[in-house]
């Protein structure tokens, strides 16, 4: 019988409510009707209690700090400023031990300060809330800070930006463990998008004065409904009543990518869901997703996901759902 994937949260005193609540919502609610086994959530007290959130809510954390070592995934949510500046040495030691044991390490928002203080982000790309980016980069010059993205996946270590991006990263973890279709189901239950386009730049940078930017949402939805067609930047520009250069610039400014790269990612995402939820052959999925041929689909799919469509289908078949 397959064991439950244990997600352990490092609970510190005065931690912000939202960044703590999101992993509790995603991993702590029994969703075995979607996939069995679901996760097992453990709250691990990092310091003596009683522990409270920044809003004054009491936290009952029945597990100890050493129990982080027995987890499959350790999540370090945002912490208060005092903990950022002076992380508990015992916690840093446990984080290092957990990482050495192969535990997947995850930080949310300012939780990245603790992973960095433990040395787990040295030489890696990492992110945190854009308001902390300058301070974070100054304190940890050995970390390659990218304040423009919602989250960064370095394989065994993952970091997210501020507040709302906790949802993005937690859903990404579900997607890694159980596939895109299950992650989409969880997102629907939470009434949130399964994947948000763009990064922190759309929130951190003020809009330039002058002509306001048009909303890309209608154009993105129009394109998503036509992924089986050979779309071009010119066609996108005509649909948006803009020049190709303007469309390209607005994709860069708003989504942090080019129109064609965005289309590629959307096609791969659609292919993932079709591989999970249908028995259609790869050749037909290639046509439905706009890749045209199975050879093209395999090439781009492997480049984005690092595995072949056949391997992905074998791992994430929804047929294993109860």
C-alpha cells in the first residue's frame, strides 16, 4: 500500500496568517476522493508554545521541530521580521539535515530568508516578496534572486513570492506529485486559477503614465480556444487591434514572456491534461494542441517537462483515481 506523502510545516511564532493557511488548505484537507492516498499534513512547532499568528490566532502544533526530518516535503512559510533577522540556529540545523536526507524544501514569501540562512539557496535561483528583494539580495549575495516571478522550482528546493503566490506554488507541488488534472480539480474547489500567467512584475512595477494598457485577458482566452490552430503574432495582434510590436511588448511587460513562448506553454499544458484524462493517441493530441505531428509534440513536450508524453501519461493517468 502506498504511503501518504508527509508535508510538514515549520511553525514559528507571529507568522502571517495567509501564508500559513494556504498549505493547510491545499494539503491539510482530505481530498482522497480525488486521489488516494492524499497528503498527510503535520504542524511542527519550531519554538516553545504557545504559538500565535501575526493576527493573534492560536496555533496548535502537535509535532516537534525534529519531526521535520521525517517529512517528504518541508514548508517554511513567511515569518515575522525578528525571525528573518535572527533565525533560530536549531531550526537552521534541522533544515540542513532535512535537505541532506533528500527532503523537498519549500519556502513561501519571507520563508526564503530561513532557507538562505541555512545555506540551502547558495548558488541557486530563488525568489521572495518583491518588497524584500533588495534586502534579501544584500543579505544573501550568494543567492541568485529573481523578484519578477511567482515561484521558482529548483528541483529539491522551491521558493515562492509573496502572499497570493503561495497558492501558485502549492498547486505546482500538487501538479508535480499527482499531475495537472488533479491540481486543476483542487484549484476549482478553491475557486482559483490552476495556473496564473505572469509574475510579480505586474504587481511590483507601476503602470507608466500615458495611454493605459489594454487588458490581455480577452486575447489570452481567445487564443486558448484556438490552440489547435497555427496562431501567429500577427493574428494575435489583429485580434487585439494592436501592432505585432505592441502585442509582443505587452506580453513581455505583463506575462514576462513572448507571445510564441506563451502559446507553447499553453499547448503543453493542454497536452498534459489530455494525456491524463483521455485515451486518445499521441498523434491526435498533437493535432488538438496545435503541434501538428507527434514528433513535434514529443520534442516540445520533453523540452518543457523533461519527460516524453508516454512517460507522463503512464505516471499521471487518472485511471488510478478511486
